[in-house]
C-alpha cells in the first residue's frame, strides 16, 4: 500500500513548479522534474541561476516563461553553480535575452576546452576569493568553499534572507550517489565545514529534498558525518586489501538505509572511497 501511495503521489506531481520562498520578498525556486534553480527578482532586473536544460530545451523556455509570470523586468544575470552539464546546459535562450553569465573561473576553462555546443561560456568569472552581484538593492554573494563535488562550485548567499543556494555537494535528506564519481572526498569535508561557518539559516538545493523542504545546518552536518563514516569504513577495508571487491559488496552504512537514494548510491560511495584509500586517487 505504501509503495502504491508513493507512486500515485509521484504521478500527481507536476513536471515543473515555481514557488516563492516563504518569508522572502523576491526569492523563488524553479523546479523542473528533479532539478531546481533559484531566481531573485529586483526592481532593476532578475538574477537567475542554472538553466537545467540538458537534453530538454523545453525546461529552459519554461523557466523563462515562469520568470515572466512573476515580473516584466529583464533577466540581467545567470549564475552557474558549477560545471556539470545537467545543471548548466541549455542557457542560450537566456543569452538571447541579453543576460550576462557568471561562474567560477574553473567553469570557463573547462567549457572552453570541451566546447559543448549547448552550454554558454560565462562572460564573467570569479576566482577562489569569490565575488558579489548587486542589483536593485539585492546583494548576492558568490562564495568558493574549495573543491567538493566539483572544483568549481559556488555557494550563492543572500545575506538579507540568510539563504544559500548550493548544488549537489549539500544534498538535503538524501544519500549521495553518482555525484561521488568525480568528487574530492577529503576536501569535500573541509568545504562543508566552511559553509557551515557562514551566516545562513536555509539552503535551497539543486535537487528537491524530501517533501521539497529546504535544508538546514543540521542537514549539512549529517552529510558531513556520512562522508566521514564512509571514508573511515572504506579506509579500513582498503588497508586490508579488500578494494575494489569485496569492500564494495560489503559496504552498507545501515544507519542511513532510510534515506532516499541509499541502495543506488552505496556502490558510488564505496567506489570513490576505494579509489581514494585503495588506489591513492585524491
């Protein structure tokens, strides 16, 4: 019965949705299937984030249409969270409207090398010291917290609202999965600690959390603990010569078994830590 109810709820979920963040004047979340972005409306224009248009151009045009339902102000900026295509591909319709694209400098160097035809190369970049966008009385801070899920992740902070937008390296209430494959596990831990030291109360993630709730510092602490526990367990197995097998087969972390994505994510977590502790791939 529970499985049937869950399937029915998923079937009723609209393909896309735009919601205003409670307690804010101008902060919105745009969700398309299982990806989401933040946009901020100001008297002088809109700051949008990730186009989320990989292999689905309709997600991008819908995103723009959803913004237009909220405001007639121009879309001035698009900020990339990091370099992975599932979040940043498809931005050409934003560019056609005159938007200026921002990203960490590592995003631009990667895109320039790979030349993906569907991904707009950023016009402006920030380095490891970050940057700021000021528009229409709204301040959006762009923080680089080091390497984690990628080497190009920006944490976008709205100080007035104590909200951050952080994608993939701080999942809300869900088990890490494919995001582990090209990550930097030890630096990821340090990155989370840096973000927890920032002044914020709510986290908008790049994928919806359970019930579409926003994240908290407690969620960040739980992800940090999960990574630390996974690292310690696989490190022991690796030093006993058990990587890749049987370490990957025996890896469980049962205290997280109720988290969404647990079963599918286990092999990716074990594999990445076996690469670290059993192979020396930092």
